[in-house]
């Protein structure tokens, strides 16, 4: 067993599976792979089984129905944490995330808890992405930054490396999001838990094979949730302000009660 587990969620990725798993194993990083397949109708799960049968570094988790990217990752995380991996990686199956970045990202984990592959820091870029998708992604990150008051350039990216001990500090049972909003949800919890988060530039390439599972309802879910978290954050800040303000008069009252300072005369 290697120390790092790369979790790859799949739904109908038969034309990408062998290619992405092979590249991951050849990336130069010593890793195991866990494919989390939600019963893909196109037979991705069976392909993953065939890979696992010829390479002991590859494991497969079969789930019965399409339950969303977040649910797949949560199941993958608990599988990896139970088995004692030191680092857990999130990576898409469609080739948008290049496994060749893994050695560098794992190196950054030596003094960080969470490494984010980032499209929107200097040096990061997207290849072959339609302008509409780029605007949506940049806009989403911009909105999330403002709503949550965080300084992360790429808040929605899904190429990430977690230190397992740090991931344990997040109460994963309480992560509400099961769809794509999961990425923001988890980042927000990581920051609130005080994890050391770093962004590193990546080139993100539009998928060549298969279809995207992104949809309008996914975007609406994210928008609603981020707005709600932002409002909660602001109301918490207002409550803290009120509590602090209330304390002030009592502090003043105490100092009044103490009365004039008695000077001790030196001999
Ligand atoms: N197990 C599982 N995997 C999923 C599910 N939905 C998406 N995935 C996988 O999650 C990864 C990301 O999904 P994509 O459809 O590529 O979505 P995206 O990368 O956010 O969007 P695009 O840029 O349009 O490709 C892929 O590996 C998918 O196969 C799901 O419900 N269950
Ligand atoms: Mg994709």
C-alpha cells in the first residue's frame, strides 16, 4: 500500500478510465487509486474492476445509483481514512486534471494541510474551455470570495490534496452538499477549521471524451447555498459585535466601582 490515495469519482467515463488511471499510476507519485463508480450505465465500473484485477494499486468502490460527486467523495474519504492513507486526493476522471501535477502537489503538502490545484492564480490556465464556462467558473469564485470573505482564487476547483490528519478535523458527517457545491462546502469548512490551505497553478483541460454532468440546477444549488452560508457568516459577525458592545458598559461600570486609585506614599 502506498501512503497516498487518489480518489476518482466516475459516472459514464468508459473512454477516459484506463487512460486516467494509467497516467495517475505513471505520474511519478507513489499512489494507490480508488475509483468510486455510481453504477455507470456505460460499464465504467466493470472496466475499473478489470484494471484492479491486473494492478493491486487500483481499487474500486461500486455504488448503486448516481448520488452526486460529493457523496462519492465522502464515501471515498471514509474508505481511505479507515485504511490509514496519509494523503487523500480528489481528481476528476475526464482528463481535465493532469495527474502529472501530483508529485509537486504532494510536495506542497509537507507544510500545508490542503493543496488546491488552481486555475485562477498566476500561472494557472484553462485549455479549450468555452468562454461561457470560464465566465461561470470565474464568476462563481468571485461571488464565493465576496460572500464568504475568503481569499481563495479558485474556490470551485476539484483537483485537491488533503492531509488525512487535517481532513479528520472536519466533521465530514455534517457536509450537506452532495452535488458539485460540495467543493465549496468542503473548502469553507477547511478554512473555518483553521487548515493551512495553499493554491498552486494548474492547467485545466476541457474533457475530450464523454459528457459533462454539469447542469443549471447544479449552479443554482451552489448559488443558493453560498448565499446562505454568507448570510450566516454575517449574522454571526453581527451577534459577536452586539455581544462585545454589551460587555463594554459592564466593564466601565466595574472600573467606576473600583473608585479612585489609592496612592501608596513612598517612605
Ligand atoms: N461517482 C460519481 N461520479 C460523478 C458523479 N457526477 C459526476 N461525477 C464524476 O465527477 C467528475 C467531474 O464531473 P464532470 O462531469 O467532468 O463535471 P465538471 O468537471 O465539474 O464539469 P465539466 O468541466 O463540464 O466537465 C467526473 O469524473 C465525473 O465522472 C456522480 O454522481 N457520481
Ligand atoms: Mg469535467
